C-alpha cells in the first residue's frame, strides 16, 4: 500500500471529524484516554491550525486520499527541548507500520526544530505505543502516572 504523509492543513477539519467518528471505541480510548464522541470547533482549530514549529502535525493518507492516521507533537512550554507526541491510526490500518512512518516523520522534524525528547501519557496496557516510542528512540523511560496510565519519555536520536 502506498502511504503519503503530509503536513496537516486548516482545511482538514472535516477530515479529522470524519476520522474520529470512524475510530473504534477502543482506539478512541487509547488515544484520548476517555470517550471522545466529537471535536469542538475550538479543538478542530487547535488540531489543524498548527504553527509548524511548536506544534507540528502530519496526516497519513492512502493512495485514494483517505485518512489513515494522524501524528503530532507539541513543544512543552516549561521544557522547550521536549515535546508531547501523539499518534492515532485508523483501525483497519493498525499494525501495518503507519504509526512508525508517522513517528519517524515527527522525530525527524522534531530534531530539526531543536526538540531532543518526546513525552507521552498512555494507557499502561498500550504496548503498541510503548513499542513505537522505543523503536523511534531505542530507549524508553516509563513510570506509572496513575489511573492506569504511564508517563513515557524518550530521547530522540542525535
């Protein structure tokens, strides 16, 4: 399958809304740690109107232009060499390397922007997210954050 990864654009609001409604409950819970039936207008602005430096986001599309994944990082204001990373892949495409493609693109871009470390809060049982962070960096620091979540931190390759 051909996958195209491109920067997110403001006109992707409807695409993101569509993508959320097509995720399984389990995938929504893994990504948002809670039910998320829809995005508000403010959330859609935040998710699609990014600055490309402190907030970077990419969309993965298949050959027909259908949304198959989204990845983003947001630089931490209190630690500007670190950024919180998040990736979600549409259910039919999970386990096919789409998350890895998005993660590598994010890591490469983050390194160019001066980000040295990715952080994430994930469900403790989300082994796929932990494996992806390890794959991107080779080393993962994990600590229990509470309520069934883990705080992950991984240094990006030099």
